């Protein structure tokens, strides 16, 4: 019946004609006296009264417009007194809204009370929204405006009291008003909806049936209220919302899955809502399964998201959860490592009950743990370094590069030349497959920079800070320590840049291997040259400003900070391919960790409540 009325409305919309100019202008200007006069004149004319059927292009009648924009209760009363205008109450616009929907959305309480007596409150528009849906949607859209919130709250409570079962009607998104109240964190209204549906002898059979369908299934009856309550409790920081739902619902609610296959416990774990997890664990002893196709337990999801406190709670309540595996045979440590949760991995490595493409900080931590066997093979006969190399793309990210470096610096071994499966793994020299033209473009850029550095340092060598003495041509600051720093750093920069230039000239020969070797050899020299130029600049500035202490020391401070920054940036370009000696590995470990943190390649764990 609802679908046929919607189809009829669409037909009417296609045939809709604009209102008469005088009427439409009056509606826009809200000249109520003029409108009523025209309506009464129309009523007193012949029996067809064509003016009364006039609508806006959106099929809005005069009653729709009044309900949406007018707080004049008497004006609406006058419209409804006209006999031929009384059918406007059941007229729908192009969106399927009755005047009742419009006035609920506008928050006009008096007009709502007037219209509520004429039409069922359960009427839905084309989006499946009842007047109660619209009032709640508007309430949660007005933001911090307390006056408007109070107005819409009053409308919502009135509708709930007039039609209690309205709280459970789902719209086309399968969200009921009770769901919206829980999702919005409105514990008072949610409790009002639940208590209003309670009769002296308990819930009626109809109410209980609707309530059960709405809260214990993800079929078209509606979305689970429990998930909305968890979200509302978490965002509004009101645990009472979830407690209210759990108190008033059967335990079957704990096995309900949402559209993504999450149970309430899994959903609470995924967002890191520790209080919610604690409340849900008090109601269940079953570690619910997550996922439609790939089963993950709640503890795996909490691990994946990096919520350490939630994982601690799970392991405290269910110690055996540490042995749970995903369908790929991964435990929680696998999941944490796969998703780069450094803090989670560190927490797990500290536990004594813990018997492949990993992020850099995680790989570095694992490689330094004595319990980790770097020679272990997977099902394909590959070791960690083999997998890291095999996963290298044409243009690897910085995280991928660091992952590879972390394994090399602890001398992670390669697998035997033939895999267990019998296939011979193929790896490029550096895990990349760049063409000669691509390397040529890179070397040309480096050659230009190196030439500029060599030119600048050559010029600086003959324009010494402070100039020269008139006799002998010696530098005036020859005896100053910072002058020595200037000369030495400038010389290093000069010769490093020239070395890079000469090396890069070789890279322009049509030999890909030679281009790769020249590129890799020249980059550290160019980095050293740029760093030394910065040091020479700082020393030269200090020399000419030394008589003004505060400015000289400020220049030193600024220069030192950026020298440290440059060192961190160029550090990965100057590292050796491997560190076979344990002492070298130990030395490289700490600057490597610092570099990972500095570049943001460590974990991005979210904070928990």
C-alpha cells in the first residue's frame, strides 16, 4: 500500500504545475491574512475549487509550507477549518512527507499536536522515516544549540508517549528511533522509549516481539541497538547508555552481528572501548567470532587496532585466548606484527606465556629478541629477509626500505637457493626493477645538485670569513678554532661533491649495472657534501658574529639543530648493506630506531579510553 502511494505521488509530481503567482508570492512572504482570504474566497466559489489543488513544484501544499516555516498555531487552525483544506493533512510531497513529517522536522510542537490527531504517527516518507525519526535526526544535527535540542527532545517525547511502538520502527537504513537515540548518546530519551513500552504486567506481546526482532537480528527488521549503544556510550562517554541496553535485553543480543559481521563484543574491542568490553564480558562467557568470511576473535581485532588495555582485559578474563588462531593460523603476535603495532608487540614480548611483511620498528624489535629464530622457514621455504626482498615494489616506500634494512643489520640469512616447493626464488639486486632511463633521470638530478655544491664550496674557499690580512695574504681568523671548522668542513664538502660528480658521469654510460653502482656510491658522498656545507655556513656565521654573544650562540643553536636533522635524513643513505659483526649491529640499532621515529615510520597506535 505504501509503495502504491509513493508511485501515485511520483505521477502527481510529473504533472505538478506551479502555483498561481499571487498565492506562491504570499506563501514566500508569509502574508497570512492574504492567504486565508484567498482560501476562503476559493471555498465560497464553485464546487470544483481548482485553486485548492495548487502545489509547489515539490508537491508541497499550503499546509506543508505552514508546518515547516510557521510557528503560528492559529494560522494552521484556520487552514484546517476550511472544509476543502482538511484533506491537505494526508497529502504527501515529492519526498513522501506529510505535513506531520514536516512539522516534526521543524520542531513545531503545537502544530504537531494538532496534526497528530488526524493521521497515523507510523506513516513513513520515501526514506522510511517516521516523524519520530525526523525529530531525532534534526536533534542530533543542531550541534551545541541547547534551545533547539530541547525543542526536538520535547517533540520526540510527545511522539513516543502517543505511539510507544514507534520507537522500534526501522527506516530504509534499518535504523529505528531507539537506535538513533542510542547512537546519539541520548541515554535519557533511550530510557524513556524503553520504559514507555513497559506495561504494568510487563511488555505486551506485540512490543516484545518487535523489540526482540529489532535487537537480536541484522535482518531487514533493523540494526542492532547494542552496536549503537556501544558507539553512543563511547563517543558521549556515558557508560549508562550501554548499561541500559544490556539490562533491558536478552543475552541473545551478544551474538548479534552488524553489517560487517561484528558482534557487540568485537565492535567494542575494535574501537578500544575498555569499559564496554568489561560490561559485555560480564554478560557472556563465549568469545564471539568476528567476520563473515574470515573469522577473527575479538582479541585479534583489539590487537589489530593496537588497543593494549583491551587485550590485557581479554587475557585476564580468558587466558586461553592467547592460543586462538585466525583462519590463516596467526596468533595475536602475528596480527600485531602484520599491522605494525609496535607497542602491542613490545607488550607481548614481555609476556612469558607466548610460545612476513612486517613494519620496520616491529621487525627491528623482533630481530633483537632472543626467542626469534631468523633462520625459520615458512611453508614456501622462505625466510624473513627473502619475504622482505620479494615484496619490494618498483618504487618501495620508506617503511618497506626500513623493514629490509632492519633484517640486514642483524645479518638475517637468506633461504637456500631452492624453496621447499621446488621453485627457485628470483630477486633483483636491491629488490627493485628500475630501467636504465629511470636511473638516468635520477643520476641527472644528483649530478646537477653535486655540481652546484662543488661550485659553492669552491667560491667559499676564496672568500674567507673576515677576509685576508694586508700583509702576507693570510686569513684574519687563521688562529680561531671555528675558522678551522669552516675550512675543514668546506674542504670535505668540496671533495665529496667532486667525487659525486665524477662518479655520476660514469652512470651516464649505457650500462644498467654501472648506473646502479654509481648511483648508490654517489648518494652518500652527496649527502656528506650537503651536511658539510651546512656546517661551514654555521661556522662562518659564528666567526663574523662572535662579538655579539647572544646572536652568535643563536646561530650555533639553529645550525646545530638543522645539522642533526640533516644527519637523520641522510643516515639511511650512508648505511652499509649489512652489519655482520654483533658490535656493529648493536651500534646501528639505536640510531636506526631514532630514524624510524623521526620519519614517522613507527606505529600509529590509537589511544584508548
